[in-house]
């Protein structure tokens, strides 16, 4: 496949996608540091929170592919569908699983307090709100545009 813009530097595309993921995760670390007044390295690789790094990464990827090969190509359509599925999953399925985990944790707490079961909590922050998904997608698109056209 011949790129639409031969002067487009592929390395910038790689940098844009990786930078989108990193900056969205870094934003979560900084928010947690500000909120909790402590640094937790695990936040850099944790799921959930604002902005969605899943959305930032795939939106950046779709933007890079569109800029490089054109927004009216089959390759862009494939990446766009992948992007939409990922974003829907982040805001839909994974968010509902997190809600279920919250309810199960409350049930486990009740059973633990009665001495009927050992306390083992489930991870609740798995998905994203629609705003977190939109913010991540916006961040990814902006980073791709700035990185690829710099």
C-alpha cells in the first residue's frame, strides 16, 4: 500500500501512539498524586480512570493511519472499527463488570463481617465513563495531529 503522504515520517506515527498512551497514564498518576498526596507507580499501568488510555491509544492510531494512508481507505476503516469497539468496550462492558465487582465486594464485606467467608476484594475500577472515553479519544487525536504535523 502506497502512503498518501510520502513525506510523512512513520516514526512520528509510532511516537504519537506511544505518547498518547503514556501521557494519558501519566495524567492518572498526577491526579492520584494530587488527590492522595502520595506517588503510586502502579497507577502508571492501572486500568480505569480519567482519561481513558485505551481510547487515547486507539484514537491516536486511527488518526495516524488516516493521516498516513488517507481517511477514505479500507485500512483506515479497519482501524476505525477497531477503535470504536475498543472505546465501546471501555465505556460499556468493562464499566459494567466494575459495577458488578462493586456489588460483589459489598456482599463479601457483609459475609466477612459475619465470619462466613475470608475477605478477598475484586478490582472495581475496570472501565470508563463516557466522559473519560471521550477525553482519552480527544487526547489521542490531538497528540497524533501535533506529533505528525510538527
